[in-house]
């Protein structure tokens, strides 16, 4: 097709997930639903990040079981892409240490209202595409040509601002549709509430986006293309390279009748998974 030059490698970063209930008898295992996740960490030592309700099968606000069957998932199936021909590679990861579902293998915040979880998976399959997301936030220095970065003063180390109405992207698989496999669907998502205000006093804010079932657990990215203006400190920066940052984890809409959805920031993730946090990260001060 004319005008198409290449695939954006970020489209690999979102992983299609399925949660399954393991049959205790002769019946087949039962698919409970689709979702999205992504990897953080270092090669050979990855965590699969998604929404807590995806892995637990429970609502984060009430604790109620979500499936109409009354069942909760025993394992999550992750679909990786083969490096050779992009064919799917399915790997099942158990969510509990035994069939009783008493001791989970995944981690999550102590505050159950924060709908984020991470499952340690180690290395990806040997022939799979290895596409984790970074854990650092870009600075103004990265908006300047490489040959000029060393010449800039300390003011260039200020983080690129995130403000209400800024455009973010939710990368996932709406309705569990993998028609663009292995590349995720990019949903445009303007910031709808003040990020610093902390929605309900928690590390999150709202997006205005037409996200749907299957996108729970999606990575939420800031992605600034070359030449897009960035205003910071009263200065307009026009840069030559793409700038990307993981902003947080999408966990679903506030109400089925609304296009307002919840994103939990990386502070929420680093708070219960400090081993993958940047070296200079510090927990935000407690309120009150």
C-alpha cells in the first residue's frame, strides 16, 4: 500500500491474553475471557503486567466474581509472536500454587482498589519476539538532537510534562479481536482528569477513549512523533526522534455507558514491584 514504510515496533509490546479455568474432571478447560498485558523487566527476568481483575477474576471495587459462570481463572494464556514468521506461540502460566486458589503467584497492591497486577514469567520462549516496555520517563534533553544534548544545562533534565488534554495511546485488543495480530490496536486517549490530582486519592487518572472489553491491562503510552511540538517552561520544542514513555496500565471504563476509563500510573506499579522501578524512583508522599 502506498505511503506505508514500516511497522512501528511499539505495536509488538502489547500481548494478547486469555484467562482460563482448569477443569477438574474430563471436561475441557473453560475460556473466561480475553485481555491485554505487557512485559517489564530485563531479558530473562520479565514480569507480565495487566489489570488485577484479569488475573483474579474479581472486581477490584467489590471483590465480586466477574464471570457469569461463577468461576475464576486458574491460568493465563499468553500469545507471543515468533521471530521467524510471526506465528503465535501460546504459553500457559499458572496463577496459583495449587488448585484451591489460596496462594496466588501474582503480585498486586495492598489496596485492592488499585486494579493492577504482575506475574513473574522469567524469560520469554526462545523463539519469541522480545518486546518489553521501558520504565523511565523521558526528559527535555531527549527532545534535542543527540549532538547537542551534552551542551545543555541542568534545566534540560526536567521531565516532559503530562497534562490534562494531552494525547495518550492505549495499546491492546478490543473485544479480544486479534485481526491485526501480532500488532496491537492503538486507541487514542486524551487525558481527561488532572494527573496530579490522583483520582479518588489513588495513583491514577481518567482517559477519554472508546476502549472496550479485551483492552483491560493494556499499556498506556505517551508517544510523541518527530516534529510534534512539545511545550515546556514556555518553550516550544521540535524534535527529530520519537519519544515514548510508559504512563501506566489501563483497567477499564468507569461505567459501561461512559467512554471515561481508568489508567493506573507507573507509581502504582513500582509501589508493589520496586525491583523494576528506575534507580531514582521514590514513592510519592502520602496524603494527609
